[in-house]
């Protein structure tokens, strides 16, 4: 089917903003031109893409399906244009990375430093999201690569380029408030204590809930947050027992101890992944080469 790219471009802006007037501003064309383009696209595709009302604009089921395909294409075109423009000056284009706050702080910083020292003129854009959200960024073509925890229910094995490290989740507590330092607690005993952990949008939450279910236990956290650093702070003041990756802990932190568990917690991995359906940029290859690879 021969459909002008501009029609999809108009559709993308309307679908992203759910506003004909906002799309007209972004595209620097009249609102009537936007409306006419959408009508033309709907006619060519043979079905409505938007539900129009006086108060708001909504995508139809067909519009939602189309957006899932158009959005990655638009992002890829925009990123390609940017990389070509940048490559004329710097040679490598730009580097877009998706990662969680925790992975950025505790793992990525030295590798970003190495890359910046080696290629000081290459722009680096880091987008923060949960490990699950990072896969969305990768699928939509908004980043070149992601560094994420694994297992990850959203991440296909074909995406993974490198396993960069292995880590274990640990339960931590302040000995001034929890008096079982040196003892080994069962997972069943831990369910009776106030657990502090990441929220349901995280791979850590997926992993822990699955682990407890394997032992026929229900994990009901007292507090769920989106920051491991904040979980550590709350554990330090005695609000509960936090679950965090072991690499987040300071070895000299005397206010916290690692709670020993009778059941061993299986290790998890951290992986670097790219979208196998999209071209891998030279900047991405260079950054991947700096990352370690777990044998």
C-alpha cells in the first residue's frame, strides 16, 4: 500500500499528544491540515484511527495497533537523522543508553567515564527507567542499548549482547532495631517481618514474588518504593528489613547487617542488550566493547 510518510508523521504526533491542536503546533501546519491528513490516512487504511469528541481525542483499537508500529519507526528515523548530522562532525554519532537509577549509579558510571574520555565529543544521553521500562525504550527505538537486570520478563534472549555481572539480592537490617544478627532466618520467618522492597514495576519485585511463591509463601511488603538508595535509608532508621542488590552496600556500613537466610537466594545477572531488529551504531559497539563480559 502506497501511503505518504507525511500522513504517518501527522498520525504519530496526534496519537502521541491525543490532540489535533497540539499536533498542528508541533508540525507547524494548520489544525485543518492535520484533520484532513488523518481523514486521508483513515480512508486509505479503511478504518477509523481516532474517536473524536468535544472534550478529548482517543485512539481506536486500530489506532493503538498502528501506533505500536509507527512509534518505533518514527523514533528510528529521528535517531538516524541525528546520528548522521552528528557523525559529520564527530564520526560516531551519539550514544543513547537506558538504565535504572541503581544500575547507573553503582555500575555504569566508570564505563561512561571511560567512553567519555575515549570519545569526548560524542554526546551521551542516559534515560532512566526501571529494568522493565528499559525494554520498552529499546523496542520503541528511543535508546541504542540498555543495561538491565535479568531475568526480565520483557527481555527476549535475542536482545542480550553481554552478561556484564552477577549479583545476589540481600536482606539488610539495623541491629539496633532487629536483634537477630548472626542468626539464619527462613523465608517464612521473613514474611512475618516488615519488608521494604522495590515496587511491582521492577524486575526485583517480579523475582522476589516468584521466589517466595516457589516456597508456597506470599510476600506482602510493608513499603514499596522505586529507589534502592531510599530503601537502604529506611532500613538504616529501623523501619524494616530492606531487600537490595549486594553491590549497593558499603562494606564499612556498621549501621546495617546482612540477614542470613536458610534458603539460598539464586543469583541474578546484569545484561547489556540491543534491539536485534535495529542497526547497531558504531558508538554502541564502542561502548559495548568497554563493558566486562561474564564468562
